[in-house]
C-alpha cells in the first residue's frame, strides 16, 4: 500500500523506514550543514534556484549528442550564472557571487548531470586573480571576471607534464624593447592540455609558463592571457586552441588544448603578487616562500574535500533508499523476501559510506578554517605554517578523493544491475569523483609530499625538537614499546597515530640502511616510496579520525539524546571499520591481540544492526533534493521501478517500433542477402 508524505506518494517500505527512525532528522541536517542558520539559508537558495524548473532538461542529457550536451550545459550555465549574480549572491550574503559559497556551488549540481563549462572560471580563474595579482591588477581583472564579462580557465598542465610543474615547457620570454612577454610552445609536448572550458567556452586563461628575462630562466610563473576575441570569440592570431575529445566523465566541460606561436602579451599581464619583471627586464622576487605561486592548487585541494563529501552523501542516499525498497532472495522460506538493506553485508557496504560523508564534511570545514588561519598569517608576512598546511591539504585531498571514489563504486555495487544505469545517478557521480583523485595533484604524488613532511617531523621528534600540531603524536614514537591497544574511540585514534608513527619510523630506518649500503639519498627515498605512501596514508587516517571524533563531540554537545547516540554510533563505526581494515598494521605496531580483533569484529557487526533502523533517516538528513540526485533509484518517494520504466521509454531507441538497422543489416543477413 502506498502512503502519502507532503502530498507525495511514497513507497511503503520507505514510509515504514521513516516511521522507524528514532532521532530528529532535522537536527542531524543542521550538524551536516554546520548549523541551523546554514540549513535555512541553503533551503532559501535552493528554492530560488530550483523551484522555477530552470534546471530541468526536456530531453535527458544522456540522450544528446556531444555537441548538444555541451550547448545545453552552456545554456544552463548562463542561466545559473545570471541567477548567481542577481538573486543568489544576495541570499548567500555575498557582496558579489564567487567562490565563497559552497551552497551555491552545490545547488549548481541540479543544473548539470556532469559539470558546468564555467567550473574552472569560478573554481580556478577567479581564485588565481584573487591570490596571485597585485592590488592594481586585481582591481582591473576581478570585476570583469566576477561579472562574467570575460570567462577564463587555468591552463597549467601540458601534454608532456602535469605532475612535475618545474618540467613545463611553455616559455614566456620578456622583450624589454616592446615591454611584452612572448609566449611560445616550442614542442608538441609543451601544448597546454586539459584546462576545463578551454576548448570552446573561455576567452581568457591563466597560463603557467617558464619565465625568461635577460637570458635567464626564473621558473614557472602565471600569466593572464587573452586567447579569443572578446566580440567574435574567434581565436586570436598566434593561438592554436581546441577541444581534447571524449573522456570518461567531464564531457560537458570542453577540456581543451592550447599552443602559442610567439604570441605577445603586455608585461602587466604577468601576475605579479609574488614576483615581478620590471620594465627593463629585471626580475624581482617578492614572496617569502618559493611555492606561493602554487596557491590556487592548494585552495582547490581544500575545496575538493568538501566537494567529494557532498558527492558521497549523494551516492549513499541513492543506495540506501534503493536498498530499502529493493527486496531480494528468501533466506527464511516462510517469510517475505527481505529488503536488501537487512543483509549485514549490504549494511557493511553502505553505512561506512554514510559515516565517511560525515567525516569528510566535518574535516572539510576544519580544513577550511585552518586554511583561513594560514592565509591570515601569510598576509602578515609569516609563512611558517605553510609547510604543515601543504602536507595536510595534500593528504586530505588524496585520501578523501580516493575513499569517496571507492565508496561511490561500492554504492553502485550495492544497487546491483540498476546501479549500472546512467539514470541511477551513480555512474556520473563516480566518473566525476574518480577524476578528483587524479587532477589537482595525483594521489601518490600528493601522499609523497605529505611523507616528506612526516620524515622531517620524525627527525625533529628524534632530536627532541618541537613539533607542529598535526604531527605532535610523533613525540611518542620513541618510547621503545608498542602502543597499548584500547578499543575506546580515543584508544583507537591513539592506535592509528601509533601506526603512522611506526610506519614513518620503518621508512626512516630503511632509508638510512639503504644509504649506509651505498644508495644515494634520492635512490634510498625512491626505494622506500611504497612504504612512504603507506605512512602518509596512515597519518591522514589518524587526522581524519581524530578530527571527526572531536568535531562530533563538539557539535552534539547540546543535541537531543537520540541524535547524540546515532552520531556516536557513526563515528564509532568509522573507527571500527578502519581498525578492522588495518588489522595487520595494528598487530605490528600496537599490543592488540587476536582475541581483541575477534571481539572488535563482533562489536562492529552489532553496531551495524544498531544503525540499521536509522539508515534511511540518516540519508534523509543529508537533505538532498531530488533535483540534485538525478536518480531513478534514490528519489525521496522511492518510486524506483516506475521511474526506471519512465526513463526507458524516453530512450530515442524506443521512438520507432522497428529500428532502421533491421532493414539495413539484420534482414539482409537473416535472408542470406548481405
Ligand atoms: C554558472 C555555473 C556554476 C558552476 C559551479 C559554480 C562553481 C563554484 C566554484 C567552486 C569550485 C569548486 C571545485 C573546483 C574544482 C575545480 C576543477 C579542477 C579541475 C582540475 C584542475 C587541475 O588539475 S589544475 C593542475 C593541477 N596540477 C597539479 O596539482 C600538479 C601537481 N604537482 C605539484 O603540485 C608539484 O609539482 C609537486 C608538489 C608535486 C612538486 O613540486 P616541485 O617540484 O616544485 O617541488 P619539490 O617536490 O621540489 O618540493 C620543494 C618543496 O616545496 C614544497 N611544496 C611543494 N608544493 C607546495 C605547495 N603547494 N605549498 C607549499 N610547499 C610546497 C615541497 O613539499 C618541498 O618542501 P621540502 O621542505 O623541500 O620538502
Ligand atoms: C578531468 C580532468 C580535468 C583537468 N583539468 C585541468 C585543468 O583545468 N587545468 C590543468 O592545468 N590541468 C587539468 N588537469 C590535469 C591534471 O592536473 C593532471 O592530469 C594531474 O595533475 C596528473 O598529472 P599527469 O596527468 O601528468 O599524471 P602523471 O604525473 O603522468 O601520472 C601518471 C602516473 O605516474 C605516477 N607518478 C608521476 N610522478 C611521480 C612521482 N614523482 N613519484 C611517483 N609516481 C609518480 C602517478 O602517481 C601516476 O600513477 C585535469 C585532469 C583531469 C583528469
């Protein structure tokens, strides 16, 4: 029997789940949103942006040709950008719209099943102008960019190099005669490759190039470069630009290539906050830290933690709601087929996804606050906290994107065959999130950056020197005994720290051994990189676990008792899950016994059963409108089979009773006339 909820016909199993939920869903929504005020503001923004129906497509994006898809994404980007400038900026309390509202960013997802071609404009072009320009440059470029009179992207990666920025080949050679830079692509591998929106959408871009002046190379620097006519949009002479072709995802982002043939730009178009070239060609370094030109990447790494938390919340909402309406198999012959959510293996796949969405959401807020503090210090000329922050943002970006991609795929598995349908919404989420593991710094490469910091911190701890906060646990690495296992939340977090410290110690010991055996420092490091990546991963897991736990305790201090209980169950589940995933490491670096681990497994399974009645309530608490989910399986009303059939009937393949392929190929073959 169907039931109605807010004038909506709701699948009875979902209605039953909602009746079973024993905590106040809205209170958990407030926790996830960062407070009641944020929830109210988000809802206002969503109402204005989505109630008009402007986000909807007449024909599903998946049935469009690549060109139609792109044009449709541009059309909707223009609608959304106009809304952002007018109604939404005011609602979100921004003076002008821009990068500072995650809600505006998240609401945009209702308009795009893949991504907006404007993503790089708002996500990297505008932030680079904000972070890399002098005040004079900013006052010229920022209003034009924010008002979208010009649209830009961030072109750093080349065909030949993405990771190794110092290896980029595009040159910017200063000509003091004309006071211009000459941009040039000397080789095929120096062509810019990948920048989002570059293919067809943007008329400007940030180009990262090797700066030459007075015959000397000063390394990579950012330049703002016009590539298309502001009126006709035709590429300017000396510019070769185009789109790079179909990809696994991001197919509405017109990622592009770009080459320069001795293309001239004014001297003032070098972004000069951190370094300058004077009129006569003299190079002047302004910044106190050599890596400040990498600032936009650090900003995006911070933002991505929030981005993947949101996408994981979407995938877990889809998979949990679907698992509540799907019934399969008959383990007890006299009873009806159970909801698949009743299978403990299904709970094992899904509840960790819910807990991880919470963990990453709370870590992302904490990371953003730390970033703001680092920026404030740097404004005052102090860059001391940058190395720790680079290490922290690198590992959190790597682990959050990798875990989210893995768990989104797990959500697809949990939806069986229907999860493979594009209309389930999960394939697009996976394609988007799996790219985040690679772009803005590949997983391995970023963990190795964190490992550099860990090794240095370990050496400081060894020399009894002071340690920075996120690695202060390394001070206990020299006690000589294994960490004492204790299955309380704090005990497990201490064990995770012991794993990180133990793994770092092993790396240091092995590198020293290898160097004593004659290897150079570089080769000893290289031979230890598998373990260094593992040490950085362990460090990151300790940071996430610690932050998640502390933040939940803080945020639920005044919550109702049942909310406290369910939030505590989720954090505990997160800790048990990762302890059980790392039993080998725990046996190596802590006093845990076989019995402790058997007991922990049982405690984990019992926890799954405790969370089970609240599972739908927990994903409802993410409060994701159907427009954001784009899913036949995950909509609030649970009309899964009806929606799957409605979508199937929309397929252009069903427009004609007999396909043309019959008369062209099938019939001639079957009649032996091919
Ligand atoms: C209308 C429609 C609406 C639409 C929607 C609205 C949108 C709203 C906007 C919101 C935005 C949201 C999301 C944004 C998504 C954006 C999509 C992005 C798409 C992708 C873009 C890209 O990928 S851009 C290219 C990114 N590239 C990389 O990340 C390259 C990775 N490589 C590196 O970072 C570096 O090369 C390196 C770190 C691996 C090595 O650098 P390098 O060789 O120079 O250094 P060393 O190894 O020698 O190290 C020396 C020393 O420096 C330290 N260090 C390195 N980097 C940093 C740093 N960044 N900060 C501080 N310190 C650094 C390093 O650790 C060493 O230290 P030691 O002390 O010597 O050990
Ligand atoms: C969807 C998408 C959008 C993008 N958008 C943009 C954009 O807008 N602008 C832009 O400039 N770029 C963009 N990029 C490019 C992106 O930043 C790079 O692809 C990314 O930084 C990885 O670099 P790479 O491709 O050179 O990989 P590579 O460095 O070639 O990596 C290949 C393999 O080599 C390994 N490897 C490389 N170096 C090391 C090392 N030192 N130690 C150990 N292993 C190593 C990696 O771990 C990886 O397994 C985008 C990429 C994608 C996929």
